[in-house]
């Protein structure tokens, strides 16, 4: 059931607060009588990693705290088990009076949990009514505790809000009053002090060698350079280095990560060519180890709040959620528009920046006859910044006869979708009031046919000339193929003209052609358009430009944006950069509906290059690889976005799994300063059932396909307690793979440690653009292979498997095989072949010589045959082979092939026939329903061609072998501009390799077995990716040791403040 979100008017907030006060007074009268602090005093926090006692306080919480700025804490004194990461819950304390504090600890009774910094927000208040968000603080996990530090605040009420919207609850405490403590510690009380102070420090001078300011970049400090071994031998430093800490000159404690040879220390900010001094502290035997901080290398900003808007009709909720579209009005009011069956356009409103929403109500009245159930849905909208007028395009869907086999789609009797435009005439309070909708009529295709099926999902834009532009999609041929035109108005929407140009590509109808565009005006007045391309051999968004304000457009071209068959959305942000979103940044092509990750990228140079490529779905409950079911494959449909307040953006979409909005706060840093990877695989979600590949999604990892085992394992670990376990344990002709999407980088260092128990089916390491399900997918920039014998090799092949692996489709029924075209290419699910004159076929991606066709029976549908054995009934006389280069009714029969049937599997040998084609299909003659031959659609047919011959691998310039049953570190320092990468094994340089077939960037790391056989069993740990866009800080010198004299939480040793010095 969808959770209906509260709305917070001023009166409503006060009323809710007073009611809460009365309720809480009844629940915990002792606490409230004493101003919130129990008479007996606060529970002891003697177990603190600081060794200090928490400030006297009573702990409480707020359920479903949809707007933490106004959500009061309650249930003070509750002392049973409570989960932190649970359905928008907040936990916090009442300090009894306004107090100063600089440390917060949150304690778990359990082990590994999923909570990271971006899952939490910190709020403070003086009255438990109105709260203020604290934006800057740091986060580290030490044992079973989360420590919030590098903060200095004054408040009575302190609240930590959790952004998870589900009910997993991995972080809990069995006695809630011991879950959270607030501390006021002396300066220099570094995290995890154990109550001790630090005796020594060394100054370290570092320099930014680059010409730009850098943010959150690591400097690497070598242990030898620091004299670590000598310090341990002298007894000044603990052997496990648990007492190492680093701090900046202003006293800010710095994140660091310790590896075998040194420390990565995160520097928050360094101006171009600047120098600064940081200090290393040591000499505290009471300290706890904190050198495993992933925050030193994995920089993540922003808070994501996911809200489901799907209506539960069985519970009597009003219909809402179809074709969800966000809109921001000029006064900051946010609107979510949605379609309905005959009720017009519906809307929800938010008056607090997308945190809470009203119930659905009418937005634009229905234009269909009363009692009709025709579907009305929103398209694009524009709000005039000067007049506040709202321009809205919407549609009424009647029918699309192509799906019923009607091939006269240019006729209104076969295909009809009406397009309307309506303009607001004023406001009723904060809500726009609309005039009479006008249908867009009288338009023609480029061939002169009347347009009866048209729609748009694109938000109109106003050019600097004052002209309004909006792309729209319409049927351009009888088979239902789509094209794109542009409507423009020079009289503020009173009338609309159609562009002279019509954008189209050769395609087959139904879901063919170009559609669903995004549009923006560039600085020089050029108008840029991206759009969805619906053809299986195309792997990017289409692109076109106009230099005459939208009247004429350049021919369709492939863009640099890798994409499946999906909708893009384009807008300028507050820095006047372009923001592009699209669901389906993957190598699966225009025949795929894989829309399971929603990507946001930004361009600072008017779409010449794109940066970021962040997966908005990452670490949410919607993050899946999409192979389990069609609903997960198409999680995000027609996503769009709007600014939602101070440095926040709202994203909204619909899909088979529901309608959602996502609020991303601290958006600018999320988009531009998120970078790097540090993965240790400590958390595995045990509640995922059935396995859909997302058990490690909270760690940003997916199981790439359904095959094999990919999980977090405690059997081996390079560091921490667990590692990534990958094992292909079944001979199912699929790869077993693990995939990690990360912030895109054209230059980076990628390192990991691998422990191989067996490389029996090889291990591939692939760096790619976009998600894929193969190590040699389109956009694979660099590929290494560990062979069965442990040899480390690489390939620089220009041949990718995305365009050479067949996409399997079918014709059902194929009444005339000479004209029957393949559909559902690339679709998944079970398929029965010997059924109602069906044909099974493949799109090979390009014209290529065909050697063999294999039909593979899963035996799931076998029945007793005339000889008494269980099997399938297909024989040579039941089969025919056809080929085509277009899949457009031009099929040619192929005769003369050789037939073999072994163990139910059929091979048709075409060698010697000189057959070359892009499309091939096998027709079978059974017309009944008694099928006996079947299997998964994408596995039932294989086509052997020239193009899918084995990929050649080469030795590294300096040969390298990876041993079994030991940890080996491999590092790939790549540079797409140089088209090469440097390879290191255990720190030793093994030479330079060439790239394979890269895309525009790299944001996907894949570990994969081979696809033939089984036997690979490996552990992977300590995955580190450092972005190389800017030069990293370097060490200039290490100074002499001096006394630290730092304070400490419980038993400090001196008066020093831990400060160093900084200079330029």
C-alpha cells in the first residue's frame, strides 16, 4: 500500500506538535515533567569509543519523519529494541537544556549493517518543533558504532534522520536508550581514542601540483617515508597502527585508509598549486583502529529520499501514478501530474520541496465524454518565469491497432492518440487554474498523410527569441513506425506550427523509429535534441540540431550517449550547465527495454562532453540488474526532474513496479564532487528472495546475470572481515559476473586484490561504459583475462559482443515465412518453438557469413515420442531456414543445409552455402498447441558466424602469472585520451596495453567468468578506484617528530589543540 505523505501547513505543524506533546506526556510523564530528562539521569555511555561519558540526555524517535525540519521527536524513554534504518525513522536526544557538542555516536547491537553517511541527515533544534539541518560533518564506522564528528553545534534537541524508506532494519539496538549518545570533547580528541591521548605527531607537507582547486582527493603517504617500522620498533606506534590519526592545520580530523604500504589521506580542499601541512598523530595504546575508512577514497554526497506514489486501488485509494510528470511553479510549489482513465489529468502538490505530498486531485478536467475510460496522460509542461502561466501538453489514448495486427496505422480507425495543449488562466491560491484545452490538429507527415497518432513527453522551452518549442512524436507509416517533428509558437501558444523537418530512421513499425525527445537551447542559439532510437542495432540516443530556431533539423545521427530504448530528459541547472537523465545507460541497445538504472550526467560545455554518469537508483531498494523479471527490467519509465528548493532536485517516474519520486538534497556536491570507489563487501542483504542479483546493491554491486554465485563471503578477506565471492558453479553457457557502476571517469586508477581457488573457466576484468551482461560488451575500454593456467593477458579487439551476439526474437504465427518479420528481439522468458506455425530467429547486428544454426532444447517441455522415449518431436522435415538483411518482409529461403539432432538439440550446418545476412530465422511447421521443444528465449537458438569467433588475447609486455590460493593485487591505470593503460601486479609494472573498443567514458567494472563451462572460483577484495581527472596531492616532505599534547575524551594528556599550519 502506498504511504500517503503528510502535508505541513503552519497551522497543521502547530496542531500536530501540540497533539504530540499531549500524547508523549501520557506515554512518558516522568520524562516530560522533567523537561525531557528522566530523574534517574541518562543511561551510561561508558562503552563509547571516545572513552568519555555522553551528555546527560533522554533518547527518543520519530516514525516516518517525512519532513525532518518539522518532525518532533517522541517516545522519550522507550528502551526496547529499535531499528534506525527503517521507513524514514529519526532517532535523537533531548539534552534537557541548550548544550554545545561536537561528537555523536550511534551504537548497534548487531554486526555489519548497510548505513552509510548519505543515508543520514543531522538536525538540531531548541524546541522539538522546528529543526535546522546541519550540512557539514564527517562519518566513520568503528566496530559496531557510527561516529559523527568534525562538527560543533549548540542545541537542546539533536536528531539523526535515516533516508531508507523500506523496512529492512539492519542497524538496531536492543536497548534503545543506549543507541545514541551526544558528546562534548576537548580539541584534539580524535575519533576512537579509547579515552587516551596522543603523545606524538609528525608534520607532513603536501602540495597540489595541478592548476585547479581540488576537492576530497587523497594524498598517498608511504610507510617508509613516514618511518613507520622504526616507530613501531621504538614502541611509539602500535604494531597494528590502531593509533594512527591524521589532521589538517585547522584541527579537522582527516579520513584515511591504510593499505599494505601506506595511507590514503583525504584532503577536503586544496587551491591550485597550493601547499599545506597535515599532521600524523600516534602514541595512544588505548586507541581503536579506524584505518579502514572507505570515506577516504569513496566520496559520496547527497541524501536520497524515495517516495512511492502508486495507488492501492484495492484499499480504496484514488487512482494515481500513471505517466508521472513533475512540475515546479514559480513560487516553489511542486506538482506531480499523473494520468487517469477518464478523470482528466490528476495532481499532487508539495509545499515543502518534495518531502510530503497532498492527496491526488484534479489538475486539468477530462476532455473525453462522461463515463469514458479513455486514458488521459500528461506530456510536457512549461512555466513562464515572467507571467507564471503554465503551458501543458497532454494526450488522450484511443488505440494502437498495430498490436492487433492492423497495418494501416495512418488511419484514425486503426491508430489514434489525440494531443492537446492547455494554458493556465490564473491561480486558486497556489494551484493553477486552466482554460479550455485545444486539440492540436491539422498536421501532416512529411509524406503528406494526416497525423492521427501524436504525443509528447517533452517539456517545452522558450528560446531567447521568445519562440516556444516542443518536440512531438507521431506515426509516420502504416506499420506504426514513429518519427519526430517540432511544434513552435510565436504567439505564446495561441497557435502552433510544425517544423519543416521530420526526423526518422529506417525501421519496422510498432516499437520502431525515433520518439521521446529532450531539447535545449545552446549558448550560440543552436537548439540541441536527443531522442530515443527504437532499433535493435542502435546503441545510443539519437541526436539532431537546429540553427534556425527549430524550423529545420539536421538528419538523425547517433549521439555519444549510450542508451537502450528509452526516454531522455534535458534541462539547465542553477549553474547554467546542462543536466541529462535517462534510464538505461547500458550496452543492450535499442531493441532492449532495460531501464533499471536512472543516470544523471552534466555538461559544462553545451553537450560537447558529459560528466558524472551517476546512478540515481544506486543503494536504493529499486537497484537491481533487471534480469529476474520484466518489471525489474523496466523499473524507470519516462523519468523527468525539476529543481526542488535550495540545492535539491526532484526526480519522478512511473514503471511496472510503481510510481515514485526521489528527492536528492545537497545535489550540487552529489553531482559534481561524488567520485571514487573503496569496496570491502562487508554487508550482504539477507532478505532478498528470490535472488534478483541485488543482495550486494547496498555496496553498489550487482550479480550481472542469473548464473552462478555472487555474494559476500567471510571465508577470505584481504582487509576487513569479508570479500566478494564469484563462482560459476553450473555449465549453463552463461557468464557468472559481478558488476559495479561508479562515477564516470576518462582517466583513473583501478586496483583490486584477487584470491583464486580456481581459474578453471577464466576470469575477465572489464572496464566499460554503461552496464552490460558481457565482459566484451560495446563500450568495453580495457579487458584483462586470467586464464586457466593463471596467465594474465589482455585484448585490444575492436569487435564487441553486444553487436555480434544474436538477439533472439520470433514470429507468431509465421503464416507466410517470406514476409513474416521478427519481433520481441532480445526479450526474455520461456519460449516454446513447435507451436502454431511459429518461427524463431535472430538479429545478428550486422550482415555476416552464417556457418551454423543451433536449436537448443531445455527438455522442460519434452513428451513421450513414438519410440517411447521422452523428447521433442522436431525433425528435419519440419524445419525451414530464411534470411533477410532488413527484417522488413524481404525473406529468402535457404536450402541445402545439413541436419543433425543429438540429445534433442538440433544443428543446421550452412557451411559451404555462402549465406550472409543480418537476420536469420527457422520456421517450423507444427500448427497445434502440443509443444515439446522449448527453453529461455535468449538461449533456445545460437547462430555461429564469422563475427562471433573467439576473441584473441595477448601476453602483457612483461608476462605475468597469477598464483592460486594467495592474494594478488592488480592495478589498471587507464587514460581514454591516450587510448592505453598501465598494468601493475603486486606493484610491479607489467607494461602498457592498448584499449579495446571504449565508449565516451568508463563507469562500469565487471568481474566475469567465461561463458562456456564452469570452474572459476575467486575472492575479490579491496577494490579501489581513484579518479585521475585532476593531479592528486603529493608529499613534499616529512618533518621531525614532536610532542602532540592532545586532549582526550576521558583521560587527556595535555592542552594542545592538535593544530598544524597551512600556507600557500
